[in-house]
């Protein structure tokens, strides 16, 4: 069923991995997907795969840490479509530094993408969704959930994902009055390029498409319309 027909969905970090798989899954549901990231070549490849399947997609080169670029991207979306129905806040970076040696510049860089970028995109999305309602899904991490295993060297990443989980709950409360649902997913290890670069020794059978199915479920009001403020933990199949 094309349950998201005529809807417009923006996926940040959409050039590869979970973001690309989510864009393809949402397009199969009938949405026009806007795939956004900093790397034009990856975006073009993702959009081409979607369009070859006869589905609707376009690309937006976007650094979510750049306030001016975020404002311009949402202005462009509003001008072209007059609406935004779905935002998937997936853009993230992963930096590993022993906490005692980590510079504040590295800390700020990670927070600018993983947290501040998500906040800014969500704020812009709220403005476009206030009349019709909509859905935001924040991609957190199992490391951003209390009482899960943490690893040395990833303090900044862990804090950013904890904050994203909190943001999900806070924005769910903000969105109730205008029918904006806000949920999250918190995956463990997923076989992505980011994981292979950060932890090449780690092997997992959980693929981006597995997480994309759950995100798509959260984006579809016919399947999850009763849900807001939830973060679904996904214990990866190692």
C-alpha cells in the first residue's frame, strides 16, 4: 500500500547507510523523499536507485551543522512543495577520543552535527508541520539509553545520543497540540560505513534495511499513529 502517497519526507544523512535505506523504504510507501547530506556523489547514487525503481526522490546537499544552509534548505522545501510531512533526523558523526585528551573543538564539532543539527532541523520542520501535522523520527543509539553498555573513547557521541533521546520526549510534548508525532530509534551495532571505520573488528548481522523498516513504521500514521515520545531500542544481532 502507498500509505504515504503525496507526502514529503526529508532524510538527513541520507547518502548511505541507514539514511539511504530509509529513503528507499519511504519512497516505496509513496512519499517523495528529499535525501540530504554533505556528499553530493552519495546523494546522487541514492536518488538514482530510487528513481530507477519508478519512485520519487530528489537530493539536497546539506550540512546540518551550518545554520544558514539549514534555513535555506527548509525555505526551498516550502517554496517547492508547500509542506513537509516527515523528517528523519539521521545525520551524525562518530569521533573517538580518550576523554581526558579530547579537545573542546572536537566535542563541539560532534555536538553541532549530532544534536544541534537535529534540533535546528526539527525546529524548522515544526514550522512547516503546524497546520497539517507530521512526524519526526530521531535516530539515537543504544549507547544513548541508560543502563546499556558504554565504551571508552565515545563520551561525546554517547552524550549527544542521550540528548537526542531526551529531545524526542520533549518535542513529543511540544507537538501534541498540532498533531506532530516525535519518536526515536536507538540501534545498537549496524553494518554501516561509519561503524566499519570506527570499529572494524566489530561484526553484526543487523543491516541498514532492518533499521529502515522500523523508522518507516514510525513514519506511517496508519501503522504507528498512536505513538509519540517513544524511543525503540534495537538490540543488534551480533
